[in-house]
């Protein structure tokens, strides 16, 4: 059983403060935390943090994979992804599956969810079903009318391991779907939508109050009356106090100014960081073959781009290559916010969105999912990551 003291640390309390102090881990949870020096009589292995930042682990609530591993390809890819996520400071992940309804789909969901308990290198609060009850395709999403019977079949196949389902407010018969999700404690995500104000408000009244990869696949309404600005789902999310949102903070999918606008409307506490990562996240520059039948090019500071000269969308986006640690560094540069507010967007805020109340903070009796960070000219980098009190990543010492 783990029993160690992290001392001489700059403790980040997301949303609140950064203080010098120590933290005591016993088993898989934080036993105690306090500013100042660790008492001499406190039992446990002592680890000197050398005045580096110590934060809760990063929580990615919308992601399709990492490196060349894709969650749609099954539990083996999930296990391989889990082995590398710690090096990016990610200690909790909600793997995203894009439902492709067919004869073997429910069996695939069953097998994937049955494998989750065997994963120990990252915490998995549940999975995310991105569809099929959305209005606009994209990232291979299907578009189907709301169907509570189909929903229940998917939930049964997942053995109570669904944490999130993405929906679109304008899909026919979507309100009963949202109400069923809320009844089951599953967070509905609004996305892949061109919903009207009225449709969005109806979905929020039913319990869908979070928008994922905000602005992306939220088309601007057509101007039908010249001189009258159209208003739709985006403005409704920004203008309703109940709503929260998340962003792909890679500087490509969403302009930093759009993120600033959302924070101005929602406050830092209403905005979360996601990666929506797929093939290429965390890989070095290069051209890589993918399971989609075409190569993609990965470059620093860009998203993966289709690299097949014969593809009709050559040069177009092929998902996200963002990692959570890079997302945090980007937000630190773009936003005029206290550092602890930025950390909240990658820890406490996403934990709150999915109801993972023992994660995302540094408090006694919460999960010992932790990251120790070093800082250099390139920004902040994880140097040690713990999940449930166990080290899952430690940077090589030079």
C-alpha cells in the first residue's frame, strides 16, 4: 500500500491558490494536505518536490485516442493508450466511442467495457458515446432520431459504464433520450448541431447543459433577413447561466479569442479543456499511415492534416493531435487569468462536468491522482505522475 509524503511542493489548488506545503498519500487517496513544512514525526516515504508545482491529475473528458491508438478499435488499444497517458499528465480519461450501429456493435461495446476494470495506469470514470443521436455527421458520427429503446440497449451493453453521451437538441424525439440519460446519471453533451434557440433551451430544460468541442460542428446560422444577426445554439449556450462548455485548445480548431469570449460569458469555472485527440496525438513530426485509409501529416503547433494527394480533402483537418499538457501550456499563454484558474479548466472543472467529485482537487480524502511538473523554456512538463497513489510515469533523469 502506498504511504508517502510529497514535501517542499508548490501545491496548486485549482481555482483557488498556489501555496508551498506538503501532501501525504496513504493507499489510493490523499490522507492530509497542509501548507508549510511536513512534521518530522509524519510517517511514510519522503519525496522532495524541489519546489516544483504539484497538481491534481489532468482529466480528459473527450478524447478518441493517443499516439496510434484509437478507442474505437477496441480494448487492446485502450490498454496501450493507458500505458502512455501519464507522460502527458493525464490521470483520468473518458474514452470516446463513435457508435456505428450494426450487428456486432453491442458486442463490441460489451467487450470494451468489460476490459475497463483491468486498466490501472489511468482512471476511467466511464466512456463517452459520441452519437448516434446527433444532427450533423463528422468524425464518422451517425445521425439518427432519438430512440430510447436503442439507447437502453447500448446502456445495457456498457454495464453502467457510460459517463457521457453526445446529442443534438434538434434531433427528433431527443428530449426522452436526454431525460433517460439524466435519470441514469449520464451527462449529455450538446454537439454536432445547428439547433435553434428554442430547441437548445428545451434540451437544457431536460438536463443537457454542457457543450463539447464548442464552436466546432456548431455551424453559424444562415442570415435570412439582411441586417438581422442570426442567433442559434452557440449564443444560447453562451447566454444561459446553466450551460458550460469545453474547447480543443490547440489554436487550430478554435481561435484563442473564441475561448476568451466563452470565459467572459461563463467565467473560468464554466469552461473545460479537452483534447478530442485521435491519431497522432503525442507523436513527433512526420507522415503516418492511419486505419482510415489515408496518411496524415503531424506538425508541431498544428492538427493532423490529410497527406494523401489523391484525397478530395488533401490538407484538410484529420482530427486533433493535442495532449492535455500542451493544452494547459497553450491556455497559460493565451489567457489573462491566474494560473490556478487555468489549472481548474483541466482538473476541477471537467471532474465537475462528469460528477467525478473525488478527482480534480488536492483535498484530504480525494483520489491520489497527482502530477509533479517541471518548467523550462518550452513550458510545463510532467516529471512524475501518480494514479491512485501509484507511479505510472517518471521522466528519465539526465
